[in-house]
């Protein structure tokens, strides 16, 4: 087996007809150890003689850590929005489909059969006014989630590396 520092690749003469000019021979055991270390998160780089060695990857930049933290926010927001809401002594679904059902009923101006189903799938007597109040609670909760996301984005922008390494969105 051979390693090329120029390409960062391994070459098997049984497969590759031509080897890069800087290729150095390595043992099968070294090749296996390098691949195992790479699979464990280490990087394979060439030493001063072009021989492959394992090194710890460089620490991510502050910008990369911030981007990673910001990337976690949409999933957190979606999960919060779909987590349900407590209102009028019951738990209600707030999935996109459940919210659409509420909007549809409000647009129609009626609560079908005068009942609604809560998160526990219990049938609950419901008036249009009560459904409007539930919708108001859902809208208020959605606004609070969005405001929290904006606050988290602002916090992330001002965090250092140590804080960003432990960052998890939440309340």
C-alpha cells in the first residue's frame, strides 16, 4: 500500500497502474491503523517526510460553532410548535394538521358537532367562542416560541467557544 501526501490518498499497486510521484510505501498494519483512527475522528495528514500520521482535527472556528448552534434552532422551534399546549385545563395538539383543523373550523364559523378532541383523544364539548380562545392561546404560544428563537439567535451571536460547545436551545 502507498500513501500520497499530495493527494491525501492511498494507492494499491494491484489496483492503480500509476502511483503519484510522492507516494510512500506503508504496511498493511499501518494502513489499517490509519483507517481506524480516521473512523474514530482523527485526520490523516503527512508528516515532514510524507508519511501518513493521525492528528486531532483542528478545533472548529468560532464562526463554525455559531453556525452549528444556529442550525439547531429550526428543529428546536418546530419541536416546540408541535409539542402541544395547555389551555382550559386540558392538553391540546399543536401539530400543523391540528392547527389547520382549528383554522378551518374558525373560517367555517362552526365547531363540528359542538365538540373538539384534545391531545388525549378525549371528546370535549366546545363552543365557537371556546375554540377561538384555544386558537388565541396557540397564536400566543407561537409568538412566544418565535420571540425565544430570536433571543437565542442574539445569544448565540455573543457567545464564546466554551458556551457554544455546550449550547442546546431551550427555555
